C-alpha cells in the first residue's frame, strides 16, 4: 500500500509559515531520539531527525497540518493522513513505532499521580445505550468488510503463535484452544462469552469441548452471523444469544469469558463490571478476561477514540487487579501476549493490503487510509512497548483444580 512520491514545485514560504515550521521542528523533531525520519514540507524544504538509517519520509502537503499537529499530535496527524494532506513514504508501521519511542512513553512507565487522578476525574460514565452505540459504530462497519481481512473463523482478537511462521488461521485456532484449556472446559458446562463477536470461541468450545454456550454482543450484524453459523453447524439447540450490553446479562454460569471486550467498558465502570462478573459465576467456577492493557494508566488516544473505538480505553494491570479484588475474585494466572498481538496485527495488515481494492470499491480512500493507519498504529503500539495483552484467569476462590504448571494448557 505504498504511495509514489509526489514532486512538488519549490515555493517560497511566508514568514508565518517559516515560523510554523520552526515551531514544529522544536516540538517534535528535536526530541526525536529514535530511528531516522525525514520531513518534507509543502515548499520542498526537508529536515532529517533521528539515527540512520531513515525508516520513512513524512510529506506534509499543507501548512494546516502543522497547526493541527501542534494542537493535537494524534488528531492532527491522523486526520491529515486519512485526508491525504500528509503522506508517509516508506514503512508506515516502522515510522509509527519510531514515533512511539521518540515522542511517547514507550517503556510503559506509569503516569504521575496528578495525571492519574485527572484521568479518573474526567473519565465519562457510559450508559448501556451509549455503550451499545459505541460498539455498533465499530463492529457494524459490516460483516463482509471484516471477512475480507480476518481469518476464516472471524476471530477479531489476539491470536496465539507457537511459531512466528504460523499462519493466521492456525494461530487463531491455537488461541481459542488455549482459552478453552485455561477455562478447564468439560461437556455439559455452561459457558458465557461476554462480547462474543462473530462466535469463534463459542463454536470452538461447543464443538470440541461439549459445552452449552451463551453469547452476548451489542452488534446486531455480529448476532446475525452467529445465528446463521450456529444453524449451519447444527448448534442452535446448544446456543443462546443475547443482543445487549454486559450490564443486562442475568443468570449463573460454570464458566465466564470475555475476549477483546473489556476495552469498551470504560474507566469508571471497571469495578461494576467485575462485580457483575462475579455474580454471573457459579461457586467453584472459572473465568478468563482477555484484554488489551498497559502497565500503568494510559490516556486514550484521541484519534483512535474518535474514529475507530468510541468510548474505548486501555486499562492498567493495577486497575484490573484492584477491581478483581474488590469483587472477591482471585487472580489465578496472568499472561502477557503482547508479541502475539503484534504478529496478529501484522497478519491482519497483510490481508487488508491484499483486499485494498475490494474495500476501496465498497467505501472510499479516506476510509481505507483510516483503517490502514489504525492497523499499523496498533502494531507499533505493541512493538514499542506501550500496549500489552493480558490474559487473566479469575476464580471466586483459590481453585484446587488449577494445574500446577502451564504445561497442560500448551501441550
């Protein structure tokens, strides 16, 4: 998905625009202590920063891009890239990874107390109706759109690679089975999947482990796919499906799981979520939470929240542990699969690039560039160290059934 270099005539720059360039260089480029990057301005002037070799040239085609980036680096860059007012010539993911290292908290250090307090105070409460609308904004983009670049199971979360040479479908199947083994599934058990997506985990658990499944999704398009696929597989009599927000779920279940959904819960609702989670679990039950996270509190990325995941946030491990403890849950195991998510995103990006023309025929260039930026930016976030992927095993008490080692889960 590279774009050819566009030759611009060398034009003189007014004094205000030259001052704007100087401010941009001072704010961004003089701090650039990462792999090299070259910036080409609209007037043909070029500035280099960082250590060689250069990974990309950033072509800024209008002065308005600098104004926007100085006001909000994330929104300014993202909007300009999506609109074509800014182009990255070279490896987009490598450039974004370098930007994380150069300009962000790439080592995952927690924010200061004042910043953590401010983020807690300004974090909005999200009603059930708003949460459902936020989820539909992303997931109701269309089943056919996601089918073009996900694996055949339509798994839309971090895969599990036993080898970097594993293909995406194999890695996703390995992830589904890893979760089932951690949950210690057995025939006849009830499995609640909160945020079941297109049903990959439920189908795997029902067919290979003999459980009865209950799926919850706020997306009507996802629900239609799950119902259709359950009918095709002959699983209708063992599957119940609810189209609703997590707060509306009722009942008790032997096993509870959530994969890639907690990021939508919202910072102010974590404690409520874990208490509801505890109430849904039978005594002696086992549950697993699979979520993007961070070592310490992270502010939501403004561009991602606005254009990809409205209402989304990145929970810290300390927040998750605190909420679990307040609900009376024991953390039985924690595993960080960040490298696996970087590999997953790279595989999705390859599929997306291969399907680009088909996607473009159904949407437009801005839509394609927006999603291409998100896929590459998310991979960069994991590779640079800011983002983690937690799999957390939770029980309502210490479970003697838990194996002594992880060998039983990965054999």
